[in-house]
C-alpha cells in the first residue's frame, strides 16, 4: 500500500466538536404539509392521511400534527396499537381509522383511544358489535386485491345488517394504482361501484396512486400515504427526506486490493476509499452494493463492496477533497433512486430508515 | 368467487381477548447466554460480546445484562451514541469499546460514559489525546478488509507514539471468516501477526466466524456477535428468535384470481388465502415474496404475492384449520432460512426486525 503523508503535529489538528458519528436524517415537515395540500387540491373530495408504520418511518409524533394542521381530519393506521399512539399525539377530534379492523384483543384499545376500525370480515363485524355496541366503525371491501376486506358474496350477506349500524365510511384498496395503464384499476373501480351502489355512506377507494388516476377514483375521501412523504408515484411531490452520512476514515488502496466482506470489490486501479457510517442496521438495504452511489455536491460517489451492518465503503478517488459527510438521499438522489439501487420501492427505503440517525426536523 | 357459509348468529361468536394484531417476537435470553458460554468454551481466550445495532435488533436493554451475567466484560458497539446507551444499561465496570473510534464530536460522550474508542487513524489518535489526555483507547488495524483501521504504513509511523499511551487492546477484523476455505483468512492472520509482532498489548482478531476458524485466530480476546443471536456461521447456536404473525382474515379465491400488489400471484386453482399482519415495515424484507414460507406446526405455508408494508398473504389451502398465528422464524425456519428467502444474510433479518412487534423475552 502506498505510504501516506503523516501529519503528527498535535497542535495543528483542532478537534471538531460539531459532528456526530451517526448519520443525519433531515425531515422537511413543511414539504409534507405542502404535499398534502397539493394532493388535496387535486380533488373535490376530502383528503385524509395515511400515517401507518410510524408515518412511513418518519416519526408519527412530528408528522401527524403537521398533517392535522394542514387540514387532515381522517387519519389511517395499520393496527390498533398504532392508533393508540396516534391518539396520544393528536388528542381528541381527528378520526383515526384502523385498516386491520377489529381484531381479537383490540376492543380496549379501540374504545379507550376512540379508534374507528375498518371491518374486514363478518367475524370482525360480530366481534365489534358484541364488544363495543354503538362504537363507530367503517367497512372495508375486497374489490380484487384479495388482501383485506369483505368479498362480494360475504358483503351481500352482511350488507343490510352492517348498514343498519351506521358505518362511517366504506373503503377498498387498489392493487395496481401505481401503473395507470393496468386494466385492474378500471376493474376494481367497477366492482367498487357495484358493491356500493345505492348506499348513502361516504366512500373511499384511493391512496396516492388512485388519486392521480383522476376524479372517477376520488369518491368522498382520498387517503394519500407515500405521496405525502415525497415518494413515487406522485412525481411532483416535494422531497421530504435527506440523509447525510459521516465519513469515518479514508485510505489509499493499490490496484488489486479487495474492499469489504467477501472481498466484494477489487480496485481496478489505485483508489482512495472512504469508510462511511451507516449500514443495513440503519436501513441501507443490503441488496444495495456495487452500483449504488452516494453524492457530494451533486457528484456521484460509487459504493464499493458490500453494505455491512454499520458501515459502507465508497470510492472517493475523483474528489479533490473528501468531505465530512456524503449524502445518500437528497436533492441529487431521491428515495426512489435509492430504492432502485436495492431493487425495491421507495416505500421500503422510507420504512427501513433506522433509529440510530440524528433526526432533524425542518419546521 | 365461491360463496362462503356465513354464520351470523352473534351469540355463537365469543370475542377473544388474548390476542393482538401485531406480531409476537419472542427472544430467548437464556439461549443468548448459552451461545455466549458455548463460544467462550471454544477458546482459551477471553470472550467479549458485540451488541451494536441494538444487540443485532434484539434489544440492548435486555440482552446486554444477560451477557454481562454470563461473564462478558468486554462489550463492543459501532458508535459512541450506542456506547452511551449501553453504559446506562450496564452501569460501571464492563468495558465498552467503540469500533468507529473517536470521531469529531464524540469526546463528551466518550468521557462521560467512560467509553474506549478503537482508534482507526492518525487523526483520531491526535484528536483523542488532545481532547481526552490519559483516557483509555484501543487501536484498530487494517489487515486487508480495507474498511476500518490503520494501514500498515500509517501504523508503522504511529506505532511507537501510540504504544507509549498504553492502549487497552489492538484489534482487526476478518473479511471472509464466514468462509473457512477463503485464502483471505490466513493472509489477514499473517498480516495481523506481523503488524503486532513484539507488542505486549492484548490482541483481538476474531468475531464469531474467526472464533470457529480455530486457536490461531483467537489471540487474547474473541468478540462474537451474530453467533450469540443464533445466526450462521455458528451452526451449533441455540435458536434465539421466534416470530409469530396474526392471521387477520382468510378468503377463498377462484382459479385465476390475483393476489396483492401488481397482481403478484395468480391462483393456479381454487385456493384459500390468509392475510397476515406483518410487512416490510416490520422488517419482512420485501425481496421475500413468492417462494418464501411461513409455517404452522412444521407445515410450510407459502407466501403468495408481494410483501406489502403491513401485510403478507399466504396460501393456506392445504391446512385443515387456519390458526390464529403463523410462524415466520422459529424451530422450523431459522433466521438464516428466512434470509435465503430474501437473498440476504441472517444478520440483516435480525437487524431489520421492526418496532411494532410485541417483544416477549424468555428469561
């Protein structure tokens, strides 16, 4: 290995005190509010907000109040436990809807946090009215995704009984809304219309993707999720997240030197390698490796070798000076670009964001 | 879709109250202690414990005290922030070593939590002795992984100065220890010996994989990580983790019906599909899809369609009765089996385990 010039003059090296060893995750709450408002302006309907999975990994305690202030009155979570946490954040007033419905064991949470379960089955309906007679609920219908909600036959049998109990809304979910040309969209729309024909209850079919499909898909309430957080398919979303990772050290390696676990990259020429704090334990999905990039002032800095648990290594040979931080997500690389590095979708990049980062909220 | 028999007799459906909608992650602390002891018995050296990344996702507050009670006195974390959290858990006494060394901004944490940084560069050495003169530190050498630690030339220049400051230990890390036949292992061993020849300071080269390579690799201290938590390459590890996911609902689908996002699976025959609580926001890595399985009493239950954020769908056609929970990780499928479903390694499956689970510790 080439010898590096060593500067051992102690006095010449002031200790910096404004840095950290963990990455900095910056979350722009104003951008989230702006994205909600932009999606709200696209429809004549009410606009809710999906804040499940800790507001897609960005922090329900900070994100939900911003959405409430922007105007959201209908919030959606995946499970009752999330609804309890959200009620503590929001206080009374906004409606908190639970996609998984009323599961065994949920009654106390649903009552005490005043949650509105989206009933998915006849069994859930029965359990709900037995445990919490008169408590609010919505209904979820399966229009073809075959994941949550009542099938047409089940719905036909339950419909009159359920409607007599005054449901708050009837919802379904699109399987292919991210692909506007997919015939499944129109097919699900038609089934949703058939299943809810003649019913005077607010209806909701669309998350972000469905909202972008146009007015036919809006019904009474849209419920965007990923679009709020700057992810595709809402191409005009304001970016919300940036992620800057500290450089721990740099080294020169000779041609033929291997870098990282299993010698995952071999230097084709003399190179300078930086070791950066951040790894798959921080949500830098391990499938991302050679081919991924960080950036510095818009210049790409290639990841070399495997992502390890706490560290990644990058090729900084072409930089005149190695900065204290390199950026993974930001104005030069979106959440969706990073998702492509890992062969996945922006949603997973968001929800994988780890707990070790220093989280900074722009307000 | 076939019509299901509907049971609308309210009184016949008692509400269960002992379940939850989130998965149950069971962590066997006794198995972690047993794995530490088994790895400790393999060597004549001291045995430390790597508890970075929140003890590989399993919870540092519960895991670290168990390792301390088993006998570990040398703990390892990735960054100073983790060391601060660990010191609160362990109290004074055990040594807490920080792999990333002494980074700008770390001095207050290192002093107040009495951490021992593993110095990786000349700059870190200078920063450390300037900011915290006399404070304990170790040294990390690069023996070929080219990720962390001083290169041979850098080390040659710093060696005498550093040794005069009484380092606690000298460590390095193997790049290919999971592959016993890889020539890199012997090469790194040789370089580590050369770089530390004639030095009377405790030495450590091996994590779990290196420990299994035999006594040449043990030196004064081994520092197992993944082996403690039941992951490969420690094939005799006691399993530590089991993960049981609640079934939210089941439905019959006809042949040709699609399931999940982007119609990711199409039923080849009439099938019964269960929707299970747990998705990539819970660390069920999205790359895992068709081809993965859950289990019920040892019988495989195939995942069908895409993993979504909070839910997965599985084919339960062959089960006589659909249970309340299906298992992803446990005695029938190890962490490493699940890793293969996602094209990754057990380490990532562990560190990805999400925060929504109900965590139950076996003590």
